[in-house]
């Protein structure tokens, strides 16, 4: 397999920690190219912010692709979510998401739904909350289909959301929505907290897996904690996963070192596995 490797960056400085070169997206693209990454994924809030970021020029200049557009700031900055009990606020979340879907569509990127799903249960009712989410997501998926975009829904650990923490829960929601442009995003950091076996969760997700985040147990670059990335890569190969492997990692000890460590660890593991 040839790995499609990326790392997560952001158009602006952000309170969300595991981002490299936040607010310096063109530098992110340059470093990605220097280190051998094929892509970057970007946290961005509006098409205008994207247009003003200089990313398009940088991607063209360095031959780097836009792997994914991440939508979390619509929630973390402005509080809109796809499962908000207020129909007006839910509709606004969907409008903003559709705008980002258009950005993704111009670049062949996937659109990530992480915290934009919402973090609280409506009236403590998990079923009703999931129904609201599924309904909004289905409408956005129809829009995404007109743009040729895949939406990926991420399983996120219990300390960040009460909604969809495991691969199995996330698969159930996307299967209820149906259609072939909604998939699952698994993240090794979250799986390390929630799954009995991350490798088994990857295998069970199978063809629904459309995007993949790597970070070690401490959210530093792979190789800096106690997750066994050899097992992870084997599971990805077993399901013939061909999507992006994107490092969503803390910029520690600094952005450049983290970016280097992530690709070095995965390349080393692949080199050993080939022997
Ligand atoms: C985003 O991809 C993520 O992994 C979550 O931790 C969002 O907070
Ligand atoms: Mn993630």
C-alpha cells in the first residue's frame, strides 16, 4: 500500500490543541511538502476565511492536496450543532456546514463532523438526540452528494462528547442515514480510551472507514506514547483502507518536530513490515 499521509492545521489560532501550525496554514503546507506528506487537513470556519488564507496558492505551489475540511469551529467558536434542540440553530449549523461542504467539493476533500454533532444529549435522551443529528446530517449529505463530497462522522471520547463515542455507535448512525457518501472517521487517540480493541474496531468498521486520525495515547505524534501503531496499520491494511491517515497531534515539543515525528514513525513501521 502507498500511504496517503496528512496532518491537521488551521486557518486561525485555535483553542483546540492538536493542530500543527495553527494560524500559519501556508507554512503548514510548505513543511508538509518538505517532510513528504501528500496532504493537509484544515480547520476552517467559512469559505471566506478559506479564500483569504492563501491555502490554494500554497497547495498549488507545493503540490500538496487538501485531504479534509474540519468543521469543529462552527461548534467550538459559535456553539451551533447538528443536534441542537432549537430548529433555528440546527438549521444555521446545517447552512454553515453546507458552505464548508462547497469548499471541500472544490478540492476533492472529505468533510469532517467531529464536535459539530453536539456534545450534550437533548433532555438526557440519547435516542432523540441521535434522531435530530441523523435528520440534519441526512439533509447535508444530500447537499454533499451534489458536490461529490464524502462526509465523515467521528467517534469521539467520553470526555469531549456524550454522543457517539465508539466506532459501533457511529457506524449505526451512518447506516441509519444510508446513502454512499457518509462514512466514519476513527481517531486512535479516542479509540485508545473507548474501544476494547482499536484494531478490532477498525476491522468492524470496514468499508465505512473513510478517514483516519492518528495521535498517540498522549496526543503527541505516533511513537511518543503507548499505542501500537504496527497493529493499527495491519488492521487498516486488512480492510484495504486507502483513505488519508492524518496526524491530529499536539504541536509538542514544537510544530515542526511533531510533524516530522509522525511521518517518521509511520514510515519506519511500514519499512519494517515490508522486510
Ligand atoms: C477532532 O478530530 C477530534 O478528534 C476531537 O477531539 C474534537 O475535539
Ligand atoms: Mn480526531
